[in-house]
C-alpha cells in the first residue's frame, strides 16, 4: 500500500529495555518513559553499577535494572533513569516551566510525587508524601493558574492539587456515583479544561461540568446513548477537539469519546468470555445550552485505543484490541490498524483506516505526538511480569513510529518550513506573533492555519492535558520567492491555553511543518 494511502510504520528501537506504560514528550525533544517497579528485573541495567534498594518492594528488594528511560528523539537513543518506588498506573502533567510532575502509583509509590527536569543529564527526584492520600489510576489536568489538579484513583472519590493548597482532600461524589461494584468502570476519568475554566469530567457513561474552585457541579450532561461504560477497565478514549475562533466572545468546545466495552464485559472476561468491544464514538458540544450526543460508528471496534490530536486537527485512533477489557490477560484480538478521524468532514465520511503495524499493542501501550509530526508508539504488557514466550501477546519492548500520510514525499511541495521564530521562543497571552515560513509550491491561503498543540501525558488510553488551538487573526503576505509571513493572535488567557510549552505548527492544506517549541506565560 502506498505511503499516502495510510501512513508508514518504522521500528526505531528493537528494545528500550522497559515497556512504555507511560510517556511524555518534553521541550528538549526527549520522551520520558516509565513502567512499574514491582515485577522484578527489566531488560536494561542502571548505569555505573547503581542499584535500587527497596525493602518494601513486592518482587525484588535489590534491583540493578531501570524502570524508566529517556528517549532522545533526535539521536534515536535511550538513557536509563532511576525510579525508587512503584509508579504503576500513575498520572502526570508538565508544569509551566517545562518539568514533568508525576503523581502516585501503587504500594510504596501510592503517595509519592516525582519530578523530572529536562536538562539532558537529570534524573527523577522523589517527594515522599507529596500527595495527601494514595492515588492509583488517577487523572491529572494542568490548570490556568499553573497548578495541577489530581482527580480520583482507585477508591479515591476526591481531588487535590499540586502544589498542595490545603491539608484536606476535596470530595467529589460524582466519582462514587459512577463506580460500578466489583467492576469500577470509572478509573482514569476523562478530564478536559473547558473554555469557561470549569472541568469536563467523564466517568463510566456520563459527565459533569465541575467548578473545582467552589467544588460544585455546574451542569450534568446527558448520559452516553446506550449506557455502556467507557473508562477503565472498559477503556475507551477521549479528546477535546480543536479549539477555534479564539477571538470570539463565546467559544465552542466539543469532546469526542471513542471505544470501550459493553456493560458487564469485565466480569465476563474474568471468567474467560471476551465480549466484542464497542464500535461507537460519541461527540458532544459541551458549551451548548442544550448539549446532546451525536453517535458515530467506527470502522473497527476498539478497546484500549489511544486518541492523538494531529497538528492539522485530525484525530488518530491507535493501539488496542477488539474484544475483552483492560487488565492482565483480559484483552483479545489486537487491532493493529490505526484509524484517522477528520472532525471537519461531514457525518458519515470522517473515518479512514490506516496501514497496520506488525506489532500488537494491547494493555499498557501508549502513544504521543512528536515535533516532526510522527507518532511515537510503545508498550504492551498484559502480564503481571515480563513474559516474552508462551503467551498470546508477549511483553513488548520495541519502540516504533507511525508517520501519517501527510509526511509522504508526494506532499513535499505543500509542506511548510518555519523560518522564524526559532524554537524555544517565549510568548505572552494576547500577543501578536509573526511567523515566517516557506512553501516550495504554490500557497493556498485558504488552506493555511497555525496551530498550537499541548504535548500530552499518555497512559492507559488517555492523553492527559492534550489540547490543540487553531490560532486566528491571521494575515498572510509574500515576503520573497516562496517565503511568506503570517501574523496570528495568541490565546488571551489561561483558561484557553494553560501556561507552559506548546508545539506550534504551520499547516498548509492539511500538511504540517515541523513544529517549534513555544512557551506561553
């Protein structure tokens, strides 16, 4: 199949030594990847004879292997990192200054906060009792004031903030109301910052708009038609669709949720019966006065799929399985074809199946967008320990990249290249930004856009803090042969774009440039 017909897969590393349960791209073009510590040895050693001594570890008290790595995208190399306590099924966000904040985990890691500075030689720093209560399977969201809110977790129907702003957790009854006995179906709730500053929180099969500053439910949304669960272990995925027309007085925000498992699937899977995954997506304008769901059918049913916002505003649905649920040994029929979703197309013509990977990516896989427009894909380990033989889906240590069709050579004539500003520029809210770029072929001004993407923390099929803004107010003029200049307006406030690092792209007829790093404050 041709590149343009459905993208291209390349294996980048035959082994990074660990399985990529969690991933986050930082502004030095390095991806922090980590797994868990409580299963024994990984396949990559700590440097210089270093070992982890942990008397509370459930598998190995002295462990000389790494359970986290730093992947250098530009060099295609891996550096082992040191994690002391268990980061299993945890959460994270990038702070406004660009350092990674990781929260929670299991066993001796359940109340830890860990930080990582993107300096090239730095390592994890652990903060004991950084959380007020244990949090396992929680969700993080960066807030307009630069704090991080940490929501939920197993048997945690509450939220708290990093940095700590109180000595008490705040109750969130919605999480208890959406908890199915012996199944849960509300872990890793989908959380999106709405354009009014409130939080859209989706758990199980329904959602609320929540004012975290006053701890009140602002509105309750209609339940997802059909009533099936979409959160762990009936794991679907969710994205906040691109935010547009940012200069208008009132903005629209729309959420897309895809995949999941029929109600009761977890109990059935535990007894050896693997029900087909859901093949539906639901789309809802969360800012509407009377919001309602529009349900669409995917070409491939999917559970445990990741949803990634591409620089051109399309959504890539990738990884996962076609039957069962999330959990050890509970997924079947890996779905190895990504699907492209074009939100601006007419209903009924939005999905397109892409070329398949040769590698199954089921439970504990992840995916993140890179600055060059590729998708970094890793992980898959549906076992309580690393198992490479004698199992349906072996533990997967390979790292690969999916290049969407827009990276094909046939689009080189359309592909913009940003000349200025240089990457790592610092900008302010409401600023006019002049972007100079070149295009080898003829420019279509109607097909031109400038987008800003917040890199996400990916784990368990949800990309936390993921956000794409289409910058408006643009005027474009020819500067010299094949060189153009466009002036765009940056978001005016943090409820539209929380402070921190974003990838800025010039997109021409759906073909993006390589991005540059922009820090907004």
